[in-house]
C-alpha cells in the first residue's frame, strides 16, 4: 500500500471515530483533518509531547504529568508550551518518585485527568505529535481517551527514536540499543544536557533533537511522509 492510500485510510478512520465520539474535546480534535503527507516539513504544525507515568503499562498504570511545546517553521515556540501534573488519586511508589521527582504532595495539587487530556487534545488539533519512543505516548493517550470518552483515537506521529533507528539500520552494522536513548542521541548531535524525566523538559529536548536530525537531510524536498513512523 502506498503512502497516499494509507493516508486516505487513516483519515477515513479519523472520520469514523469522529462520528462515534461524544461531544467535547475528542470530537473537536477528530473534526480537523490531519496534515497531508506531502506537506513540506517547515509548514507542518508539530506538537512535541512527553509524559511521565506511574509505570510502563498503559492499562494498569496512569498518566502522571504532561508536557508539550509547539514546533513550526523549524522553530521551537516556547510561548506555546504547557506542563501539568495529574492527580491520579493513587499513592505513588517510592522507586517511581525517585525517577520523575513528583511526590504525593505535588500530585495532590495536580489537575484531574480529564482537564489535562482536554488541554492536550486542544493543542494537538490539526498537528502532528512528536515524541521519543512512540509506544509510550500513543498507548497512554489512547488509554486515557478510552477511559474518558470510550474511544481510542489515532494520531499521526513523528518519533525521533524511530528516525535514529532507521538511520542506524541503514548502516548495516551492529549497535548498542542504548544509543537510541534520548540523552545519548542528544550527545551524539552535540546538544547540551537537559534535566530528564520532566515532561516539559523532555518535550523540548525531543524537539531540539528532531531539528538536529533533519539538519542531515536535504530539506528542500523534505516532506512530512519522510518522517512519520
């Protein structure tokens, strides 16, 4: 199946989900077509997104914080950024707190899941989601929407990990999977260290990494379809 046929099917699924969605944030998100795969990269509206979670299983674990920042015209738009802790209503595990540094007290001051997901869907409307390791963000956001709205939406995604893996695979030599970690890839591209495991910091770090990655791709013909995972 070619990219055009795949995209037509993708938008057809979006339309079917729109017809089933309850009135509200998810329906508003699904009402807007996704950017076309032939859109030049510089014209693609992108939202770099990162989550902190209580674990790695989207069904059993919960979203704990959301961070995002807009990216367009090869510029990171810090004025369009957001970070919010979510009150899961559950006591956090000590080993998990040591990673994300969100305590029970901070969680208690967070917003309800519905409020944060509505804000994220509003920001994502008409945009492509940018992440590092798509499985986490895709599955946790779909699960949250399933809990809130009864539907698991689809999202066009650019994954900086997948882009890095594709480039390494093309070299046809063995490599250590740890090379694909966000911090290690940033080091490879001579990007500065950042405070990891903060959702907004990691979203910004991912946006910076994408800009570094595409600097090695001829950009005059760079289109969205080249980057989608």
